[in-house]
C-alpha cells in the first residue's frame, strides 16, 4: 500500500470538483515529486475511468481520487421552493431555467466505489462524511490508502473509528466546500494550524494539512506542526494545467475582488469563494439543502459562464488567493518546496 512518506515532495494537489482538477494537473504535480487527487464529485464513473487512463498514460501511478460521501437527504421542499422563486431573476438574467431537484441524489457513489475496487488507485479520499466501514474494507482489500477529510476533532475521531489511514485536516481558510459532516454546521472559523494541533494531540494517524498554506513558509510550518504532507488547491487554480474556467482564473488576480466569503448560496453547503454579486444577493436566504441548491443553481452558473460573468459564478478560492500563480504546476511545487526547505534549515 502506498504511504505519504514515499513522496519526494510532501505537496498534494487538492481535489477541486467542477473542472479545476485535471489529469494534467495531477501528473504535473506528481512529476515534480508530489502527488494529486482527481475529483470524482459531479463526474460520471465513465468519465472518471477515462481520467485514470490519462494520468497513467503520463507514467504516474501514485495518485488519488476524491469522493463525495452522500449526505443524509435534506428534504426541505418549502425552503428550496422559496429559493427557486428567489432565483427566477437570475434565470432570466442568464437565459436559464431552474430545474426540479432530487434531494436523494447520491452522485453515483456506489458505482464509483465499484470502479475503485475494480480499477484501484493509490489513494481515495472522502469529503462530506466518513466513509462507510464496508467501503474502507473493500478499498483496503485492493491496497488503497484511505483518507478522510475532517473539519473538527469530533469528525476526526469518527473517521478514525471507521478505520481510515490518514486524515486531511481542513481549516476554515481553505477554498471551495467545507468538508463538514453536517450540512447545517456553521463555519467555525478554526484555522488549519489550530485544528492540526487539536487533532495531533488526540489522534496518532498521519495528517494532511489542508487550507491556509499560501507559500513555502506555510508548508514548513505545517510540517513542523506534525503534518505528513500539505494539500493545496487555490495555489494551482491559475496554472496552465488547471481546468478552472478562464473567468475564474482571471478573478483571482482581479483587484475588483477584494475578499473571500463562506456561503451556501451556490450549493446549499458552506463553501469559500471570492465575494461577488450572487453571494451578496443570495447568501442570507440560501437554505442548508445540499444537493438541492446545487442542482438549482447549476444552469444559472452555466449561463453565467457562457456570458463570462464573474458575478454569477462560484469563484471558489481560499483566503490566500492572491498568491495563486499562473506558472506551470511543476514550477509552483518546486518553488514551494525550495522555500519550505530553506525555512526548515
């Protein structure tokens, strides 16, 4: 079974669903001594299997895949209906319609687990909940390292009891979706380094620091604090290998966007992104209803993308978004690690 100690450079490209995570990005980071995750969220098993082949075609074998654990159905028809009505103006703006929602949608989770048992990868990580014990056992049966994303000490304890091998400790600074097990949970504002300290004091599993690492000095700090590796997402969003849409890449360097915000407005789950008009107008009324809200806004986001309207897009980004570089991913990894090594001397 692969272990994180085998990495020449303890840097991991975070899974970023919706497009940014690509086989090219995973392969580039792996080629520089690190590794990366493909994002299975919102992707069909067939498309995911094709991405496995693309990564392996570049002679990379030690890479990971991230799965969204299906949430307990958030059956809030009245709240979702009210939000749909509120979004009619957005639908008109973007020439879109708001679809019917399916709160029980499981994103073909079971089929993806079947694929990962049939066609194993080095690592599988889980977000939005702990993996079922049966799934952990099946993945261990094909020598796959199992990683659980956690945002609290209690979540870490739950994941440890499920038998996972590694914990990805996600602080509030991280971009994109909070990995919280409870869709209703508020953002507690706990930093990656604070959470890393809490978890390290109680749990002996290897830890990945996820969020708040903007440069080599942060990588060094995380490793000194007990992390085995550091996971970065926003740092790679602007690089050529990223599949992020160009308006998203441009926004990260645009002085018009001055801060990030944690919002449920786009998906019904808390996620951190650049504060824009859509967040300002809809954050206060968006219900904690995932995946229903995500289904509602999908055609709106597609319409905004077609118009290159950054104010209608989910511009996911961590608090250190200004440090995101447009250099090739391998250069970013090399620069991070060279700086980290200087800091640790």
